[in-house]
C-alpha cells in the first residue's frame, strides 16, 4: 500500500490556472518508506519512484515489480518505476488520474489535492466509492530537483 500512496502523492500536474503550490517535485508519504518524483509528462502529471527506504529484497537484490499481473513486467526495478499516470487538472489545486500500486500489482483511480507548498492529500479509489486518503510531504521542489541535476530553470 505504500507505493499506492506514494503514487497518489506523486499524482499532480502544473496547469495554467493559479495554484496554491505546484505539485511537481519529490514527495514522501507519512511512513517515509519511499519518495516519488512528480513531473509534467506531455501535458499530464507522471510520477516515478526515486528512492526506497529498503531498496533490496531478502536476497540482497534490488526490489522488483514482482506482483505485476503481467509476468513480463515482474523483473522491472521498483526504483525508476512509473507509478503515477495521466493525472490531469480536476479543479483548483486538484488532479485526477491513475496510480499503480506495486504492493498488490493493481491500478487505481486517484485524486490529489495540494493543500499548501509542502503538503498534499491523496486518495486512491475502488469503484469511486471506497477511497483511502493519505497525507504526503514535499521533500524537494522543482527548483531543488533541477539544482541537484545541474539543470537550468526558467
């Protein structure tokens, strides 16, 4: 479930509308077990796992997407895995799309609400009626991410 919530926190997109805070950046869930970088991907938000608190499995190998229902994808490393897909604006400071939860190999509808510069509330839903929310904290802004990479920003 941690990846589900990481994906949710990561779920966001910059729009032309005025926002309380950009959803782009690196986010960490309350449990602190992973970090997801949210960025603009062809006009929608996408998010990739960039850090795991426990990156190795019991055999000392990098953790993989072992529960994916597609056997050809089970060897994909979790670090670098895209877990937020196609999040689009759904109102002021809100986005909707899908997330992938590597903890159970399932994809869920998701909603994100950025409450301030450092906080977002994320919900993953089954059938639009059963939703579970979680609070995420931004650990790096888009500018901080660009500076770490040595990229120029506008």
